[in-house]
C-alpha cells in the first residue's frame, strides 16, 4: 500500500488529530496525517492548556475526566494538578451546585466551597458570589509536548505524517464510488474515511468537500504579568461573572477574558482588549495591580467555536466515510485524549465508550441549539 492510499486521512496535526491518528492506528487502520504547517502550530500551541472536569453535562465531564487520567499517566504531558477554582455568581449558584453533584456522582473529586474557604487558595474580592467550587485533579498540561508525544506514538504505530502539506480540495468517490480523494501539495490521496481535526479551520475543510460544518474562529488573548513579588502560586481560577481567568505560569501569571464580539479571522494581539480585561480582573483580584505586564510574553490564538460551544464528534450524518473531531470551543486540549478513543471506535463502527449522542452533528439538524454548560 502506498502512503497515498489509506484507510483514514486525518486532516490536522494539533493535539486532536495527533491523538486520533495514534488511536486509529492502534485499531489496525492505515492512517495518514495531513498537516499544512507543523504539529501544534494551530490553536494547540497557543492554548493556556488548562484541563478541567468541572462541566455541567455528562459527556463533557467524562471526556475531560478520561483525558486527564490519560495525561496523568504520560510523563511527557507536563500535567500539573494545581486545581481549578470556580468563582460562581449568585444567579448561577443553584445550577452550578447541580453540576458539581453530577461531577461527584461520576467520580470527579470536585467540592463546593464558601468564598471564605476558597480564599485559602488566593485572595479575592467576594462580592456578588453565591459560592465556589474546586477540583484538585484539574490543572494544566504542556499541550505542545503532548502533541509531539502523540505524533511519536502515532508514527511508532505505523502512521505516516505529512507536515507542510495543505489539503486544497476534497472530492467524494475515490475507490470506485466510496471514499474520498484529497488534493494536497504532495499529490492526491485516496482515503476510505476522512477525519476532520482541523480545529478553527474545520469549517473551511468541510467546505472543501461541500459540507456545512458550523465551526468559526474566535480570537482569544493571553496576557502575561511580570514576576510576582512576593512569589505566589495561583491555581487556574475562573470568575464566571466577568469571564476573567488566571493561573501561575512559572513565577508569572497568565490571564485573559473572552471578548464575545471578537469572532472571525482577525490576526494579532488586540491590545485594546487589555483595559476591559484588566478592569474586570482588578475588581476581583485587586492585588494584581502590582504585578506589571510583560507585553512580549503575551500572545493570541483562535478558539474554534460552534453555535452551542460544544464539540462536534462522530460520523457526519448522510455522508459516507466522514468523521468530525472539531469545534471543541476552547476545550480541545482537555478533551483530546478521550475524544481520540471515541473517534477510533466510531471509525471502526464500535460503540463509543462515552455516549457522545449530545455532541453529534445531528443536533444542528433540529434547529437552533443552546447549552448552559460552563464555557469560558
Ligand atoms: C488563547 C487560547 C487559550 C486556550 N486555552 C485552552 C485551555 O486552557 N484548555 C483547553 O482545553 N483548550 C484551550 N484552548 C483551545 C485549544 O487550544 C483547542 O481547543 C485545541 O488546541 C484544538 O486542537 P485541534 O487539534 O482540534 O486544533 P489545532 O491545534 O488548531 O489543529 C488543527 C490543525 O489543522 C491544520 N489545518 C487546518 N487546515 C488545514 C488544511 N487545509 N490542510 C491541512 N492541515 C490543516 C492546522 O494547521 C492546525 O495545525 C485555548 C485556545 C486559545 C487560542
């Protein structure tokens, strides 16, 4: 078999595509990864790399819980279980407690805290909060290193990885009617199945095949402080009211806040978003005032958002041989490992080990969809 005639062509070598390729190969499939740049050069390498199982719905909790377990067992993951602290406004507190109860029922060691107790993790201004939650196994990883480890595992399992190879066109009907023909800068590839793991570009990749995959890019900024004096370890903290998050990165802090209007292909770090972010951050964490800002260590990247901010996983309905693992909406690092196992099962027509029915493409066919899960 030539590398250009494969069971599955995986488009994208971010953490999702790399992990999927490894899991597909483990199931005996011939896999080719097509990456237009380098592994982790898309959103994966720009991520804040937080991992949390604190979600409100079972599929999201389980995808993260299983992924975190896998990362915890991989020395290359850089997993640091420093915990996630959620600061929850009064109007969301009842709903949030139900989410924590579900997490606990599924075996996640999250706990509810009063704002006073949560101040043991870091000082903050508690006005407007109904309560807090903390999960000690949440934390962060090294998404870049993890992706390269998945690429290594995939190659060892027989996967071919073509970097600097954009897919430029996709036609159905290779192999006598079934399958796909992909045009790439290295020539045509025939594949029985295509797995779309193109992150923020998944909508564009779908369009190459005439498919409507509702994934849009949304720019996100990560601001970096100078070294803290005195030093302070800060777990990943989310203020659900303002959307501000922050965590330690070495002796500094990184922090950010989503701008809901910043949707589309907008390049570069938007410094105009610093003031609204800082204003909200200082209201909650007044001690940040003295931290200073390291402009050169700040960065930006694209979230890959869907209409309900949930991933699109599994087979494309009515389209033979097309699988989606995209639209993670800012949660792709924390869910990639389990999503890859699910997709490999799906590709082999086995039942997924996590019920992903709520995350299938079919939900868009029924009309507008909304989700109340914890987004950020
Ligand atoms: C600032 C920021 C902070 C974030 N923080 C977190 C966090 O704390 N926790 C978390 O879980 N997630 C976070 N995310 C989201 C996370 O980075 C993504 O969900 C995740 O990286 C998605 O991985 P992926 O492999 O699907 O996509 P990507 O890493 O974007 O990979 C897709 C790949 O597809 C390739 N590609 C695109 N088009 C083509 C084509 N035509 N041909 C060939 N290749 C193509 C691209 O080059 C790219 O390498 C954050 C994202 C940003 C930007």
